[in-house]
């Protein structure tokens, strides 16, 4: 594989680390700025909302620009944002840093996938894209726990200085190792927007928002749950996040295999299982041993949905999946924002640190219902199409 793919994967690692490491450091950040847990949670919500803007706005705005130059510009934004976060004297400046860093998130993964696939022969494109996204997975399995450990040992600002450093290395790597990509066909924004005429695309985006939002809503305040409910010391939180990361890795791998067989079937089974896991987690959170098991299962079932969610929206976007794929990245982060916001409301209402987990389970129940609606509508459409064509055959997604 070309060395440039490693540079892209490193960029993905840093971006994933920026998004998720804050959850393990919320208590320290809140204490430093003298804000409530709910206010600190807006650092998660604000990031997610900015990703939505970047995934749609920057992807559309840079459609006609050279891909490599766009990637370099996005990484510059990433470094600036994390530098602001690391040096932020006030909560407001910290929020600005989070927003600036988040703007590059969705566009980097969307454009980076195109660049990665053009760096190798056609038959190796899927492997190249998978390697780039390995950086995002690794950020959850390894980066987030050790970023949390670094923040607790040397202060939370040290973690963001380290992330900014990773961004600089990724920037140099892309500059030196990633070749300029010649665009053989000029993309059409009008054609890409046409994909949104499909009702199934909108249903897919809705499932993503709710399905991922339920898991992330429970995860946002997990440091408080682990220390205040389960009784773990703050020093053990990074290692517990390693356990959660192992679940993510397993779920992402298995979910990809299952989605290759049946997209809708995978979503129905995995989202239903995730609902049960979240409810059980809320019930057993006072038991340290059962909490560890629940963390693994929450990570596994939460990320097992990701391949199917991303594939579903691309499947129903017909011949213009690029912007729809970017919109689904935005939908993931809208789910992050929704889950974090609702979880914060439950804590602010005095319902305790297991309340975000209950809220996550409730959100996931709605995602299951929406999946049933989407699946039923899809089957009816395929049957009607088959009947109209006189074939009588019914395809499965």
C-alpha cells in the first residue's frame, strides 16, 4: 500500500481523537473552567454541530478544488482548532477551538476516501479506503484512553497539545506522501443534490441520527457514571475506555461482515440489541464488574451499526452518493449532539448519572421503529416496481 495512505490514516486518527477524547476529560475541563457538567457537555455538542456544517458546507464548497490542496487546508484548520483548545484561557475560547477543529472532520473523510481510492489499482480501492478509516477506529481503541490518561496525568491541555502535534505530522505526511489527484470527471453538485429526492435517503439519515445518537448520548457522560455510580477511581477511567474501545473494534469488524449480507436486517437486530444493552447497563451500573461487561457490549453493538448505516444511505443515493455520504457523516454528528444534549438535560433535571444511559435507550427504541418503517416502505416499493416491470422479483437491500 502507498505510504500516503498512512498519512491519511494518521489524519483520521487525530480527528477521531479530537472528537471523542473530550468525553473522558469532561470532569477536569469543567472543574478548570468552573462550569457545570451540562455546560461542559456542550463542548461535545458544539463539536458535533460544527461537523455537520463542515461535512455539508465545505464538501460542497470545495467540489471543484484540487483534492490534495483541500486536504492540506482541512488539516491546517484541524491544527489551529486544537491549538486554540489547548491554550484556551476561557470556556468560550475553548468552544471556538472545538468548532474550528470540527469543521474539517466530515470533509476530510469524504474527500480522503476519494484520494485514497485513486492511489491504488481499482481492485484494491476498498482496501485502501478501509486502511484510511483504520485511523478513526484506532483513535477509539487506543488514542482516546491514552489521551485521557495523558490529560489526567499532565493536565487536560496536554492532550490537546499532543493532538495538535499529530495534526502537524499528518499535514507534513499528506504534503510529502500523497500525490496530487487528477479529476477525470468534473463533479456535479446538482446531480449530487438530486439524491435527496429519495425518501429512503432521508429515512436512512434519520436512522443514523437516532441509532448513533442513543449510544453516544449514553457515552458522553460516561466518566461521571463510572466514577459517581460504579465507584471507579478517576485514574481507572482511561483503562475502562480501552475496554470500551475493544468493543468498538469488534463491533465495527463484525458489523461490516453482517451488513454485507443484509443491511436492514443487521440494523434491526443490532439496534434492538443495543437498546437492551443500554437498559441493562443503567440497571447494573452500581456493579463494577457488570459495568465492565456493559461497556464492551455498548461499544460493540453501538459501532456494529456504523457500516450498515453508512452503506444504507449510499445504496439509496443511486448514482450520486458523495454528498449523501457526507450528509450521513453529518447525521452521525447530529446524533452525537442530540444524544449529548438530551443526556445533559436529564442530569440537569437531577435524574442522576445513569439517566443519560436511559435516555440513550429511549432514543435507540425510536431508531428501531424508524428502521421498521424504512424497511417496510422499501419492500413495498420494490414489490411495486417488480409488479410494474412484470418480473415479479423482489430484491433485498
